[in-house]
C-alpha cells in the first residue's frame, strides 16, 4: 500500500515488490515523487526504463541504494520503506 502525491511523467515498464506477503506491481510508475510503503517491502524488481532509489525510512529518508533500469532484482536491498523513480 502506497502514499504519494501526483506527478506528470512516468517510468515505462513495471516495478514489483512484496509487502505483507502480497506481490505488488506498479505499471509505468511516476517519476520524481516519493512512494512510501505502509510496512517494509521486500523482493524488489525493476523492469522500468528508469533508475529507482530505495530508502530504509519512510518519506525517502535514511540509508539508500539504487537499482538500474531493466535490472530485475540486481541491486535490490533486502527491504525498504520508500522509493523514488529518478527523472
């Protein structure tokens, strides 16, 4: 479950993760806005044309790592609380 504000551009492709044992799939997710998960997400997979930055805390704060475009699960952290697709 996500909480975020509006955006005009989007990554092309899909991004998926598991939250509370439920697989979530975002198709053409928005660029440049922080998406915060209600509980820590796991098993992130990036099949978009955009780099995604994942954070350890809500609101895109804390320790962070990057997943390259079309990287699948390469570079995915073991868990994260928020993420943003870089414009």
